C-alpha cells in the first residue's frame, strides 16, 4: 500500500512539473486572455506573448516578430467572445491553446473570404443584352415589315367617330 501511495505522489509531482494544463478556472483564464488580447491589440506584442506558453510562442513567431496572420487573428478577437474559447492555464499561469484558437479564427476568415470572392466571368451585362435584342428586333422589322391589312370596312367603322358615319351617308345621298 505504501508503494502505491509513493507511486501516486511521484506521478502527481511529475505531472505538475511537466507544465501542462493545470487550471481551467474560467475567471483566471478569461482574465489572462483579456490581458493578452488588450496588450496585443495595443501593439505591445512582447508583453502579450509573455502570457502564452513558450511552445506556442515559438510556433507563432518568425524570428523575433509575431507572424502577421496571428496579428490579424488577434485583432479580430472580440472581448465578448473570450469566455467561450477553449483555453487553459499552465502551472505558471500562461495560456494554453491560444494558437489553436487563432488558427481556427484564421481558417474561418479565409473561408469567408472565399465566399466573398466574385467570379466576374459569370456576370452578364443585362443592359447590353437588352440593347442587342432591341437592335435585332429593329433589323427584323426592316427586313420583314409587317403586312398591312387590306382596307376593311369594319376598321373604319370601329375607329370612326360617332357622327362621322352619318355624315358620309348624307354626303353620298347628296352626291346622287
């Protein structure tokens, strides 16, 4: 039994010394993340990167500078959404999982940019198309003018004024 207890104590000491995620206390994580985001958005990257684990810091930096894609991702973060992020703190109070959150933000941003991109080859100029159709219709009319109907009496009667027919009959009687 004593050996089991000693093995458990050694295991706990090794796990604490490894620096992995120890705390998922939402308040502490939120406070640390807010501090990180505020410093980063203000341009104090050295101070902001002090809040991140060394492994993630190395992945996010190119030489002595933070990569532009991570700067852009941090600038897109809204403080109101921090409490929903899956983050934790290591044994020294540094954030674990920030790089994953920023990578996810970048992937969503790139996907939304792809949706926004417009393929101009699919556009049709409706005005030009309408003008082309009107010109074709005019050409067809010039080539094949509509046949005028033979003079028919019903058209004259239909379009004549009410008193006009009577006058023409009287004029015809007068002429005889």
